[in-house]
C-alpha cells in the first residue's frame, strides 16, 4: 500500500457498506476494493501533509480518535467509488456517500485539529468533540 489506510480494508468496507458483496463479487472483488481504499487513502494523506502531519505518525494506539475518524473517512470515500464500479446500489446512494465524504475532507482541510487533536503533532489528548467519529 502506498499510503496508510488507517486500518481500512476490503473486509471493513464490506462489513460497513456491502455486506457479503465484495468477497462474492467476480467483477469487483477484494482487489478492486483495496485499490479504491488505496486511492482514497492517498488523497487523505495529501490533506494530512498539508496540515503538517505525517500520516505514519498517526497510530491506533497513540491517536485512537484520529485513527478511527480517518478510517471511517477512507471507507466512506472508497464505498462511493467502489459502489459505482460494483453497481451495488442506486446512484443516489453513491452521491450521498460522496457528499458525506467531501464534507469530512473539507473539515479536515478547514480545521484539522478538530478531528486530529489527539495526534502528538498537536500536542493534544483526547477531546469529547472528537469522540463523535
């Protein structure tokens, strides 16, 4: 994987958005799902670096809130892209997931500390604000 996926995997994508559909798909299987996850993770990594944060410094143990928020963001973006390839839902569902993903990315761009405040770069600890990932 080129970028950290923060624990986002094809299995996690399947569990959250496509129950039983990724491992059973012959056209858009786990490899396609992993490809979409890697693409989205790369986009997220760019935003983190813009905020002067090295993605590799965010760990599940050291920054659990940021880790979880980033994992869910990557899975949401990957779900919108993968779903279009796999044609698993109506286009409206993917458009909704795209909007939600873009809102999360905009929040990351505009106020990274609000979702990454337990990252050591910000010298923070856990916040109640961050708990709602």
